[in-house]
């Protein structure tokens, strides 16, 4: 077996990676939509602001690409850490491919003076509609990683939502928010909003429940926020935003984001929702999420499903999602620990 760096800018390499990705998705993430090849390439080659990324693959004796991992390398905060995702072709599992990939990750991390890794796996939850094998968790345990954060994925079937119930939910929320108004936009925010958005994004990273993860919160400024927008454009996504503006001060008090990939347009991801500490308790999270749902449904006639993920201890946001009609799917577990040398 050979482990090598992958240049996904090369068409033939990307075609191999895409075949591996499709095999992984059909086996492990069958309820999730798959990106087109160029959208996947754009996503993989466009890193978060303040990070760089490397791509590595495993080839068998015939030269077939049978495994993959990336190395996301924070360059501002968490400079001793690596965040990685990876997969092995279902037909080549239990043959030492994951071990070989992890061994190479460890060697490369030490070269870069990185000492800890965070890696996600997926697992079933009671009442969830998606089941998963336990092989990923067993591997993480075998290399000395521990469960640090559990995030629960829920899904809203947009085609069956009860609009009357959502309108009633919004009406009740607005009784607590008379001093606020909703602002919506798509993809790129007006210059007048960006400083407030950067502040709210920083609050999100410092306030969101992170379980036992050892992770420094990212700090956002205007340039870093614009970097998020540029990354989304490179990844060929449409991003819908709704924010609550405090009329007396003109400042944004909350915002939320919804991501729709280039295709399929049927599946969206409910991403960030954050409320400034001084304005919590006004039902602003409910207000902005419902406003963004309304705007995205009007603009996206093919939209069917919205997925969202929350830390299992984030009771407030989970309560909002439950009230909107989201149902349990599965869990993502973030495993973390020192990178150990394995034989």
C-alpha cells in the first residue's frame, strides 16, 4: 500500500477521488445528497479562513485509490491541532488501510509540530431515522482518541411543515421582540452589517457548547467574515441569511444562515444561529430561523429537506428545532486526543 499527497486540481486524481467519495456516501451516508464532482472539488480546495488543508490518499498494489484523509491545519488559533476527516472504500475495509492512513497523518503532523487530532464519526441515536455501524468509533478508540463532543443531527421535511403552526410560533415569539426587525439577504452582506456579523460569529465560537473538546474559540473580524463569504462562493453554495436588528441602536442582535448547495437544490443545511448575550430571552433565535425558512422556501422551489446539527447539551436551540418540526436523524461524535505513534 502506498500513501501519497493528492493534488485534487488534477482532473484524473479528482475523478478517482470522486469515485471513492460516491462509494463512501452510498455506504455510510445514504440519506445524504451527493455533490457533483466539480462542487466536491471546489469544497475540498476551499478552506475555512485562517486554515490550510492537505489531502492524502491510500493506493493498493494495483494503484487504485482506496482511502483518503485530509488535514485541516488551523493557522491562527489551535496551531498545535489537526482536524481530519477520512474514509475507506467499503470493499477495502478491515485490511489496514485506515491504520496506514492514520500512521501517515501522525508522521506528517509531527513534521508540522502538531500534536493533537480531532476526528468525526457517525453513530445511531435512539429514535433516529438513520443507522450507522460502530467501526469508526472502534478505530478511534484503538488509536487512543476519546469522545469529546456529541452533536445530534435533525431534519425538517419542508414539504410537510404545518405553515399555520409555524405562523403561530412566530407570532408568539414576536410578542417578546417588539424592539426588533428582521433583515434578510443572500450570499454577501452589506458593508453596514459586517462588523456586527463578525462580532456575533465570535460570540458563537466562544459560547457554543463544545463538550470536552480542547479548542480555542476563533475570533472574527471584518476580513475573516468576508473570507467566509468568499469560501461559500468558491464552494458554489447559495447562502441565505436572516438577522434581527435592534431598532433603538441599529445593531444586529442575532443572525442565522442556511446553505443550499449548487445541486441538488432539494437539501439544505441550517448552519449558524447565534444571539448576542445582551438580547437573549427575546425569542430572536426562533424569529430569525423562521424568517430564513420562509425566504429560502420562496426562493428555492425544489427545497425538500433541511438538516441541522446541535451539541446534545444545547437545550435551547434543540427546543426551537423541535418546535419547528425537525426530527432526529443521527449523531456526529468528535473524537480528540494526542497523536500517538502506532505500529
